[in-house]
């Protein structure tokens, strides 16, 4: 029996997604592979080497961590090309964050984008100008990744 490819190997950007929990897994969802390819090409994503500082300064929920917080679920961290910009993304799964926390997440500066983990989980993204504490949220330049408004409710 042939060994199934990892999720990251089934994208056009295995070098970007291979380190993530999603990238190491195996699913069979062409919509997610398409969305991941669109994400990587739109933002020219690279593997992020400054994950701990980025998390500490811009995703403190991940720092406090543990799987008991919906804003920790499946967090991923990326660099935007050769710029100082950084992308943080997370996808609450199993119903977490689906309704009650949705507005709280949006109010905290996150935007909902196309599903990147599972079609049954929302994905939230935040782009910041740099990983340092003075980095500002700059959630623009990826309008093609935003989940259509009618689907956000």
C-alpha cells in the first residue's frame, strides 16, 4: 500500500507549510489545498523563524496556550516575503469559536479568511508590520482571501 502524501506535500508550497500541524497531517480536501496555495502566493509566505517573539507580542493567547483556549487552536506563523511583515493564523476546530467567540476574535483585530484547516472550521488571520511589540496590524492586501461577508455570520 503506497504511503499517502502529507498535506504540505500536496500544495505548491510544501516548504512553507511542512512545519505546521496541518502540513504534517493527511486529509483529502482540494478546497483547503487551493486556499493554502492562494494564501502562500498572495502573501509570498515564507517559514517564520521569529515565531516565539511574534506570538508573545501579537498572539498572547498562544503564549498562554494550552488547547483549552479556542484562540490557540492550530496557530501558524509566517513571514511575508523578504519584508518585516508577519502573518499569524489560527483555526478553532470542533465547534470552538464558531459562534460565541466569533465577534470577540474580530474585535481583537483578526479577520476571517477562507478555511485553511478544515471546511468545518473558521480560520482567522492577522498581518502585522513586524514581530516586535511596536508592530502594527495591517490587515490589507489579501482581499481575495477574505471569507465573503454573507458566510461570516
